């Protein structure tokens, strides 16, 4: 069972996300990651294994910013590797997604997105979501919220 935390507010998101993920450790996980909106880019740090490994990574490569999202993964699609750890992004690296559950029709969605020029980095079902959102924005969705809504209409499964 994965854990998801998000933070919107005035403080630096990183320590709050790590604290939130620690509170969810009891659920079990194989890898962890965070995405932080820093000025000019979305910074992502991931690691396999315990959250302490992610903390070491963050100590070596400090990230600051807000808002942010964090995830502890329990792999269902793709091995527990750093590449497969969440967050996952679209090709531009500006849309970052964490996800709990399974997108059952991810293979057909992935094939259709690849035919439209999207490049996938992981073996996860999750990665179709940021690419779907990016495609909906390209196809004229008037807002991020609407692009997400349209994307999730295409996804089958049980997920958050
Ligand atoms: N199905 C997704 C994956 O394998 C999410 C797993 C989870 O809920 O942690 O990455």
C-alpha cells in the first residue's frame, strides 16, 4: 500500500513531505520520492528502499520550494527501482504525478501516447497519467484541472 502526501502553503515543502511520508511508513513500501516546485523547474528526488535513503539523497542534493508532493511506492507494475519510483513526469518535466493503485488499461494508453510522440522512462502504469494530462493540454483542455478530468475519464482501474 503506497503513501501519498502533498503540501500547499508558505513553508518549505521538503521537511513537511518527509515527515508526512514517515507517518505513512507503517503501510509498507519499496521506494520513495518527492517533487517540489522550485523557481523555474520541478525538482524530483527518488530513492529505493527506506525513507532514510531519500533523506541522505536530499542532504547531498538539497532541494527547497513549494508546493510539493511525496510518495512511498508499493510496486505493482515494474520492479522497485529508482526509475520506477514516483513521482513520474511528462516529457517536459513540468507535470509530476504520484499515484496509488492500478491503471488497468495502461498498456493501450501507453501505446497510443507513444504513437503521438511521448517518451516513457519507466515500466509503471502510473507514467501514462502525466503524459495523458500533457496530451489533453496540447489538445486544448482549458486548464490543468480539466486536463486531469479528461485524462482520468480515459483511465480504467482503482486509483488515487
Ligand atoms: N501501480 C503503481 C506502480 O506500480 C502504483 C503502486 C502504488 O500504489 O504504490 O508504480
